[in-house]
């Protein structure tokens, strides 16, 4: 019985080895990772007296993946798994938003949930868009936000916002109808900075 089992297993092992020998060798492709920085213009005036709490940013459906997103000229969507953000987009967007508002001059402090500082205002946000539209030659970023006033633990809605930012992109290149990931990431960073600027303008009159 043992000999018969060995004889039966030999053709199977040989066939598996033969199959393994014909598999094509795939070249290693290094994954490129990009930050979401949203560089702010210099020269913010003054310093506010109120404290803002920025809550954890939510991600709209489709915004959870780290791969750079783009719309081809034929309208189909592409998620690049070899070029991605350095962390989930909503996490990067939240940190960029906190840095942006800290440098805005509107607040004495911008804190995260759990801080011991008493917040006068609370900002809740959702990342709704972060992509490159190759057909329109523009990068787009979008946020929805709710600004609340905090009084002794009781909150009051002051304003709901939906803001967007865009940045120009060059024409797609080559047969793949795309652009280098470095160009896409830079465009989306610029578009997100424009969205943050619009958000700042929207809340500024209410927090002074």
C-alpha cells in the first residue's frame, strides 16, 4: 500500500513541478507613497482667543482606500495600488486640517478629542472627494463639515458646510491615458489646500 501511494503521488508531484516551471516571472514593483500636506500660504493674521476641537474625520464611501484615485478620460475610475497615500486619506486629511486651522490665527488652540482643554467650538468633518479627473484636467478635493458651539457640554449647530477645491492638471500622457503618480499626488494636495481655504473662510465669521 505504501509503495502504491508513492507511485500515485509521483505523477502529481511531477505535474506540479512542471506547472511551477512555466509560471511567468513578474518583476517587482515598488509601491510609491505620498503625504497629504496641503501647504498653507504664509502670513495668517493675529491669534484668536477660542479653542477648537477637531473630531476624527470620517471617510465617505470610496474614500477608505489608500491608492491614488483617478477618473480616466472615458469616465472609468482607477485606483492605483502601486501609488498610494502614506496612510488612509481621512487620517491624513484630519491631521492636515488641524495644522491648517492651527496656523489660521482664528484660535488660541486646535485640539483633538480627549484633550483636557475646554473647547469653545467643535468641528466634525467628512472627506467626500480626493481624486484626479483626467478628462477635465483637474484634481478635486471635497469636505462636508458641521461647526458646533460648545457651552458646558451642550452643543449647538452653527453651520453646515460642503466645500470643494480644484487644481489644474496637465493633459494625460501615453497609451495608458494617465499621468505620473507624482503629478497626481501634487495636484490633489493643491486641491485639498483649496478646500481647506474654503472651509476656513466659511467658519471664520462665526468663531471670531
